[in-house]
C-alpha cells in the first residue's frame, strides 16, 4: 500500500478529532495553529489521498481568507505555504518567522510552513 493513500474511514467530527492532535513544534500564533489543525482535518475529510489533502491545506492558506472566530478579525496568510502529511518522512525546512507548525494527527505527521 502506498504511503499516499489512507484506508477508508468514517468522516471525522472536527471537534472530537482535534483531541487527537499532538502539537510537537509551534512557532505561530495560537489562533493560526487552531486554523492549521482545522484546515488539515478538513483536507483529510475532502480526500483519502494525502497529496490532495496537503494541496488543500496549501491552497487554503495561500487564499488568505481566514477570519479569527473570537475577534472576527481577518488573519493574514499571504505568501507561499507548504504542507507535508505522512507517516515516514524526514524534513528540514527554512520558514518565515512565526509561520511553522508540526503536529501529529492520529498516525500522521503534519508540517505546515510559510517560505520567506
């Protein structure tokens, strides 16, 4: 089985699934980290293909249309974003200050970062 495919599963419930997230490194604001986790879960709900889920996250961040739920203020995500989702990979990335998160969701490692 390819690392890019996940077995079929029931659609996750977003709030319940956020309890399955373990953040390892977070160099971004808390509201941005919440958005990153929610967006990644949405991406996995959209497709069982990890490449498509990573592409979904990248496109959502580059669209620059996030709004903070608490304050209602627009959160700027302008720039070039990258996303890696998988089980077995190594990474060494250069990121714009305050724009990096690495977390585990179930058995998947997720890295989202913005280039300078």
